[in-house]
C-alpha cells in the first residue's frame, strides 16, 4: 500500500513554512503529518495531506517547488520497543530506509536558535508542554 507524500522545497527564511500551512489550511487541506529538514539556504518539508494532488497544485501556483512521491506508512505498536519491532521487520525484509517521520500528532516539537527567547515570546499564546508532560504522553 502506497501513500502519496508531498515534498515542498523552501528558501530558509522566517515565515515561509507558515505560508505553506496557511495556504493549505485556507483551502481546507488537512496536514496529517510532516517532517522538516534544513540546510543553510533552503529547507525541505515532507507532508502527508488530505488531498496531495490539490495541495501540490495550490503550492505550485503560489510559486513553491513541489514533488509528489510514494511512501509507506506503518502502524507502530504504542508500547516500549514498538518502533524497534517494526524496524526489525523492515531490516529482515531487506528494505533500506532513507528517512522516516511520525504522521499522527497533536503535539509538535521544533528547534529554534534562541530557545529561551522563543519560550518567552510564545508563553500565553500557545500551549507549551513541559518535559514531564511530554514524557507522560
């Protein structure tokens, strides 16, 4: 079973990722999961969305470089060692993983250059989770 992933290439500047999320949200396209990677000048966003073909067209029309590709999505047992059991099966099958990311979320983690400043700026505007709260999820 293949799942269609949408990849978006972005210049690495503030607000660019928000533009992608805003555009998709305004058009009723739900983001089910995502992954970001970055380099000095650009970033790559991989998305699982409710309508990948329409999302790609919307982003393309807005000037974004995009690409659709197939990926495999697997349910991971929600228990210690759950991910390891899946990865063992993948390895035993002789498959090589290029990258992976989680697609079910209500909580996200992200890195910023100045974490203390970001926390100060976000407090009261979003629900920040403590280390203990994240560990208890």
